[in-house]
C-alpha cells in the first residue's frame, strides 16, 4: 500500500509540472476545536512531546507588521500549552505551493495538517485522511460550509477560507433610470432589465460578463452559476462531469440568447474586466466576486447586490471559493493533528485571522462577520446556495474545453448543443 501511495503521489508531482498550479489568494477578480469556537480540548491519549507540523501559504499584507509566521506562532501558544506538544508552522510561498505540498506528503518531515485549495488529485492518491470519524454531528452542525469538503463521498477536507462568492452587482442609479427599484431576481427579469436599459439609458452597457479571459476563473462567474441554477448536478453517479443534459442546454441557450437579443454584442469574447466599466458608471450589471465591493464603493457607485439569480425552476445557486485544511494520511499523530485543525478553525482563531490577516466570511455560526454588511445575511443565512469547484479527475482540461467552445459559440462557430457535444467528446478523448 505504501509503495502504491508513493507511486500515485509521485505521478501527481509529475503532472503538476505540466498543469497549472494552485489558485491562492488572488483567484478572485480582486485577488479575503473542539466544538468550533470553544477552547481546544486535550487530544486523546498522551500528547506529551508530540510534534504537529502545519503547512500553510501566506496571507499577511507585505507591509504589515504582523507576519504569517508571527500570527500562527502566537495563535498556537495556547494550544501547545494545553496539549503539552509542539506545533511547527511552515509558511510556504504561493509560487509552486501545491507541488511542494505534494512532494512533502511523501516525506517523513512533511505536514500533519496542510492547507489545500484543489484537493481532488491528492484525495484520489490516498494522501489525505478521511475526517468523518473525527468530528461529531454537533461539531459539524456549527460549520456553515462543511459540505463543501465532500469528495468522493467522504469528508476529506475542512473548509477554512470561504468567500469571494460570485454575486450580481447592480448600479441602482442606472436601474432607476430604466424604471426599476431593485435588482433582477430571475433569468427572465435579467433580460427584461437589460432591454429596458438599452432603450432608456443610452451610452450604458446593460450587462457584461468575462468571456474574453483565459482559464477556469472565467467560468466561476460566467457559466457555473447559471448551470447550478437549472438544478442539474455537475457530476454523474460515477463522479464524472456530465453537463450534456437538459440543464446544460438551457444554460448555454440562455447565454447565447443574451447575444441574440443584442444584450451582448460580437465583441463579448474580448471582454475581460467588466468591473472596470462598472466602476466608471458605464455598466449597469455584472457578475463578480465579493472582493470587488470595496472598489465599487470607492468609485462612488450606488450599488446593490443579489447573491444569485433564480433559474428556470426557481433555484438560486452560485460559486464560492473554499480553500481547506486536510490531515495527511501518513501523519503519526492523527488525533492530535485533528485537534490542531479544529483549533485553527475555531471562532476565536478565525476571528483573529479575519481581523488581522485576511478578511473573509465566517466559517462557523459562532464566528464574527468582518466583510461588507450587505453580504452578511447572504454568507450567514444562505450558505446552501453556494457551490465550490466540482471535484473530479482532469478538471482543468474539461474547463478549458468548455470555455473555448462557449467562446466559439459567441463567434458563430458552434450551436449550444454543439458546445455540449464537443466539450464532452474532447474531455473523453483526453482522459482515454
């Protein structure tokens, strides 16, 4: 088994040298234990002398007095004292982060607890310990986004930094000129609003999306929210991507209709940063991440927001970032490592992290909210509408095919059905 694990992880390392690396702090447009919230309990058994290694990337601002190393060392002082152990925190740079982690997981000096943003390949290789048996139902109930850590039917990671959700921003001054006093709430209303703005507010684009960019980040604002709003699952019963269905066709047809109705023009495949036009007052609506809020406000825009439109069957859904913590399957101190993980995710530690290092939404019900108050209800009360990247093999290849095919549709080269057919065939040819 150890040889098999070693071979699979080494294979992953080689693959990572060919594919894009981790996302990290800048993935969004502007790129924020015990029972969580309580003090840590002593880990089962005698923890005296045990060493827990934690690997995590940096989030402190470059000009900040408090470094990531200082922050985590300070936070773990209480945990070390109560558990009579040592926690060694290693801050790894974002550049090549996942490759370093992947290599480290086969080392005797690798991490016990590790921060990870795209865990599927490592889960598949057996590098991570399933968490299901280490958390009680009471504990998991306190987490707002616990289910986002489900991979291959088990809880392999615990969401830690959750946020930068894809939301719809609306310039309320423009909407009021067109006769509307609230953001649109459905696909049909979005079209209605756009046509009215084109008629009544000349010189303003009603709605734009990032269809000129490269990489899967385009899809988290311009495709995935609409697909999930159809109510279809992205993965089939075997855990493979499967969007060539009724929901997938409705999604792509809706996106094409925005061009057919003149809402998008034939330059849409050159559009990369609609938020720039929004901040200039030249765009009524766009989908972007919550990290854009401060700049929208600083630009003097009277903006409002809706977390997600409702699709044809009334379902609200959108994308959210969910970077997580995992326990190495070869950790010699798994129970204590889990306690360290719970401690890191507890309300006091996360509150300190969000206040001093990098503000994102709370991950537990007992934590504080530090983001724009307009997002508080969304993040705290509507956690069920958020979805992270689906976890499956060779996902980057699939997203690359899908993005390029939708761009081809906008250029008149493919029909909506051909987008789905070609994407699935290209992906199947790639994996086979």
